[in-house]
């Protein structure tokens, strides 16, 4: 496990968290698989939204947990979600982990949801755009992922 105090802070200078989805690579075992993930992340969005990602590809994050990465991203308080490219991302469908930076606010009858779930690379931009414009919140996406038999969000 990483000590979050040893991780570099994620630098948001010249980056706009509202228009760029933050993707942090935490597995550096397969550069070819990582290039495939990046290619999938950069595919044109079928909804007409511009695809923009802020890729953090720094070996200091190798093996970092979601909490470690969130600690490194605390300089940007408006950030709602961080996407992680972990070991599982480098295989199969290249699913990433979406991690909420906020706690779920439960009301009577609400189901408590996990603060992280997997999604396909093309869904990263769609999710990020919907969060940025306030059309949906993280927990709506988490709910849809929880309904999938494999827990992977596919929109």
C-alpha cells in the first residue's frame, strides 16, 4: 500500500476539471494495453461531446488505492469523480474504475451504493460531461452499474 504523503499532488495547472475527465494510471505492467486504453478513451463521442481527458501517467501512482489517488487530487475541491486505470483495466474490455470524491447523501428509502464501480472507456467522457453540466450525479451512474450482472456500467 502506498503512503499518500509520498504521492505527488496531481497538478491541475492548465487543466480544467470541468471539461477534462481525470484518468490516473495505477498499473504500469503493460504499456501496450495502456495505449489501447488511451485509444479507447480518445475515440470520438457518439453524442457530439468533445472528448477531453487529463491523463496522469506517473509511475509514482503504481499500486495506489482509490483513497491514495483521491488524496493526491485534493487540490481541486470541485472534482466529482476520478477514473483509475488499474491492473484489471489492462485486460479484457479495459474497464476503468470510477471513484466518487464525495459521500452519498442518503434519504429515506435510498439504497446505499458503492462509491466506486467499473465502466467501459467510452463511457468515461459521457459520464464526465453529464456530471460537469449537472445533468446527472455520480450516484445515478453507480445505481445503473449496480443493476448490471457484472457491475460494469454500459450506457
